[in-house]
């Protein structure tokens, strides 16, 4: 019997490029308008317009999130520009240096257009036939660049937090299988697993504790090891910690090394940690979410010596690889360990697909539906090439070292730290004696600079004291930009705290 359903294209698919026969024309026109709006915003060069939270909340309260009658694509675009873009932070501004924000390559922006229009999901091959093979091809190349054996044991992720969770998950399950013969995926954690701990530096990313909580071990299963004055994990304290854990009958199953701590950019001694992990039969996971960019550096790659010995590896490309958010990867030295998390669903990745050689990447991922973010990095590498990438990364590191020297030589500032990447920590010299007043002054300086649209300067805590932080990830930032910022900081410090009302 023929179907009697009639699709009312004029009403149901208005503006839908995948269903409306006129969709390509509409798409071209609206995308042109969106590009014009975005270009005008970029041309303002404004870091932030200073709109306060209360004003933003008020403006949004006047707009109906669920309008019974739609306003149309053009009005929705205009509303998005006024509610979002006009008040957004411009991360490509030379003084947007608070966090691990980066300007993005034009290639990654172009890739976003292709990713969105194709709307591929990389959980199964039949949803993303070309994207699946492109991601595998890129993963294989990344492994070779890292020094890993040939293969494609890796997957793109949403970023460092997800990649760290995957590393700790596989380390936990591998240890339980070898030590107790327990398949955690099938049987759950045994009672003795409550003594399992992960050893990491005190400067490790918070996602290590978060991951251990999600894995049923609790955040206190993260055993901190002290750092040296440069922020690197202390090898001597690591050895003492492992000995102490053995005497307490606690069970370390992984060493988590950091290649680029969030605040100071410190890189742990990877090769030595690999020796220790091997001697104790422990998994070595390296969180190189930031420092992994040195893989492309001409002059600083040696700081990652030993990275190729990690059992698993976190990389983030939306940091110093200059990709749009989100874009990260998880690499696994031994592909066999992916079996610890492999599952099958008849409708998605049946075992028959494995036998037929069809690659369903959901078997390597904690995500099911997943964007084709690998295209952004692939296009950027094709567009820029490794030489220019290296120059951009080295430029940022060189600038950080130069800035640190200027601060150290100034009577107005105290240099707190300059790590192996592009992070510079500083405090202002002030006659204020009370610690809470000195802390409040540093917060006041950063907040004022932000509200005035001058700079987005980081605020963190180092050795118990509030500290200003520069994270110099923009190869377009110049010495003149930083000199002007230091002048503004010194002026605000001289003005002191505002009078209390």
C-alpha cells in the first residue's frame, strides 16, 4: 500500500538545508550574513566590552527562549550577535592571556564550516565513512610524530579531561586484570580495589582527582608528590612515596606525569618517571594537554624526552596547536588495551563489523555521538605546515622568557615563576602589609583591567599567595603589548585598593 503522508515542505522544512530543495541557496545567503557579522566583530579589536553580569542577565530575561512563533533565521542571527557576540571575549586579542585560550587558525575555522554542514558522527563507519579514515590517518601520523609504534591506537576527544579519564580508566582495569584476575568491565570493582591509588604531582590537573572520583576510587586516591622549585615532580619524593605506600599496603596502579602544568607550565622528568614506572610495574599516563605542542617545536621538543615511553597520552589541540574548541586526542601505546573498554551494540557496531574490517571508532571512545574535530587539525597542518607551526610555538616561548627577564629586573614587580612553556607568574611590589590586602589588590588589578577592556590577566594562588598570571599563547603578542600592560599594572598597584564604601 503506498504511503499517504504528504510532507509540507513550505511549513516544516523552512530554512533546513538538509530537507528544503532551496536549502543550498538559503545556506549561502545566511552564512554570508553570519560571516559579515563575525568579521565586523573581529575588526573592533575589543577584548571585552565591559558589560556587567546583571546587565547581561537583564537583557536575556526580555527574550523568550521558547517563542510560539519563530522569528526567522535572520532575526535569530541578529539576536545571537547582540546577546552573545557583542559581549564575548576576543580570545585572539594580544592581551587575552589569563587562561589557555589561543587564537585559532583560519584553517580550523574553515573546517568548522565543513564539519557542521556534513554533521558526521564518528561512532560508526556507516555514519562517517570518509571522516573515520581521515581521523585514523591523522592518529597514525600523531603516533609516529610522538615516537609511538606504528598503528592507529588513539581517538579524538573533547579535551584533556576526557583523555585523562580514559588513561586512568584503562590503567585501573589493566591493573585489576593482572593483579586480581578481575574484568572490571564485566564484574565491577573488587573490594580490594579500594586501596588503589594514583600517584601524581601536586601541580597535576584537577581532572586527575575528578577522574578517580568517577572511577569509584574517590578523589583522595590521588596521592600528591611534591614538586621542585621549578614545579616539576620531585623524583626523590616520588620514590619515598612509593615506598611509603607499599609499607601501608596501599596499591598504586598508575603514575600520572604532567607535561605542562596549568599555572607554571612545568614539565615533569618524563624519561626518569618512565624508568620508575617500569621498575614498579605501573602504568605511566602523561597529561601533555598543554606541553604536547612542543612536539612541533624546533628548539624545545627535547623537553618532552621520554614522552614516547608513556602507556597513554593526553593531547589538547585547542591550546597551543591553535584549534577551535573542542579538539583533543587520547593516544594509547598498546592497542590491545582498548579491549578493556570495547563494547558492542547490535544496531551500531556489531561484532560482524570487526570481522569484516569496518572501523567503528565508538569502540575506542567514551562518547557515542562525536564530532569530526580531527578535520580541524588535519586542515591546519596541511595549510600551515610544521615549520610555521614550530615558529609560532617557539615565538611564544621566547616571548615568555623575555617577559620574565623584564619583570625580574623591575623594582615594581616580583617574578614568581617562569616555566618551560609560556606561563609567567608575578606579583606587584606594594607597601601593603596585610596578606589579605595584598591578595585583594592583585584581584582588583586583574578585574579592573578586564572591565576596562585592557587585558584578560589570570589570577591564581602560588605558595599560598594570590598571584597574577600571564599565559602567552598568542604568537601575535609583542613586547610592546606586554610593556604597555606592565605599565597599566604598575599604575593600578600604585593607586592601591579602592576605598571601601
